[in-house]
C-alpha cells in the first residue's frame, strides 16, 4: 500500500472515529459513564479526560468460532471398536459398532462398502476366527480363541459360530 493510500485510509478511519464519538457523546448514558470514570480516575490519580474511559476499558478479546468436531472416520472407528472388543469381528458386527461410535458408512450397500474399505486399509487384516472370517488389527497378536458364547461377536449377533475350536490364522 502506497503512502497516499495509507493517508487516505487513515483519514477515513479518523472520520469514522469522530462520527462514532459524536454519537456516543450525544447519549446520556455514555455522558454519565464518562463523568463517573473521570471522577474515579481523579480520585485514583490516574489520567482522565474524554478518552480515559476508552483507555481504562477492559481489553477486547476476539474468540475464534468454535471448532466443529468432525465425526470419527470409518476406519478410525473400526480400529477403536476392535481395540475395545479385544477380538476380531465380522464386517456386519463392525458396522453396528462403528455406527454406535458415530461413524457413517454410506452407499446403497454399507456392509459391502465397509468390507471394501477394510480390505484396502493397511491397519486391518482379514482373519479366520472360529469357523468364520473377521477383521483384526494388523500387527497385533490374535487373542486366544474364546469358548462358544463368550466372544463379543457371538454376544452381539444372533448368529453363533459352530465348532469354535479352529485356530485363528491370518490370511494375507
């Protein structure tokens, strides 16, 4: 910005300030406030005058708009759900769990979409869990197979796996 532009901008700001001060001085409440502030300043031995009220005003704080919390991503929600459960889960059960965590899975077939996303994410492995397949956190040791009826997957779904004696294995 050039010197001429600065000068013009400064002149405009001063004009606006004078207009506002004239309107304030016409307000009886402002005049009373200014008189009280001047009297208080005299008693306290502080500077006083028509602008003392502005100088003694508390600083104005500008706050940013509140940050909107973003919903948890599908994959972050899956990682959290698996960590909480402590064992592999089917895509169907993961869909239920992540929905409760606030994650959204869109599309015409959310179950297929979630399975596709899980298969592309490096944080998850498809594993054999009992007689079924499930998803588990890559790099984490599979937990010991629980007896029928004790796992989170069996408790949360009406389906129950038969023959839960199979050893968990990772499919790469």
